[in-house]
């Protein structure tokens, strides 16, 4: 169950992303992989093709990813791992849905409000 403590400053962008996406009629959670590594991912794009994502790699391994095109038009990503305590602050709906997508190796589209669902 998610922690009841107030979110740390590091979690604010992640929780803000989920809040924005929860307002959308549809959200895609995708399955992706590279070499032997697999993950599920929720991504938001802005008007300049920059993106912010939350990735789930299994267990309690989540990463916050920001990507943008540099001056040479190469896509550059920065990845920041969430601590287990930070991952515990994610809404249960988000955690369960991302786990299902990764486990099933199949993406899904659903109403955004499911990302913020909590148990009980």
C-alpha cells in the first residue's frame, strides 16, 4: 500500500505526471525491451517532442526518464532510479497496471483515472 507520508520533492514530477495523465480519457501503458531488459512505460509528450516517462522494470525497480532532442537532433534520455520508498508512494493502481503490462508483455489502453486508484 502506498505510504501516507507527504511526497518528497523528488517525487513531485512523477506524481504530477500521473495526475495529468489521470485526467485524460485514455492512457497507454506500453511494454518495451532492449536486449534482455524488459519494462512497462507510461509516457507524456509535449509540443516540442520532449518526453517524460515512468518505467517499471520488475520488483520495486522504477525509473523516471526525461528525453529530449539535442542540437544535433539526437534523442538524449536521462534516467533516475526511484528508491523503494519513493516507489511505494506511487498509487496502487499505477503499480498494479504497470506490473500487469510487464508480466503479460502486452500494452494496454485504459481510462486515465485508473492510474490513481488506491486499495479500499
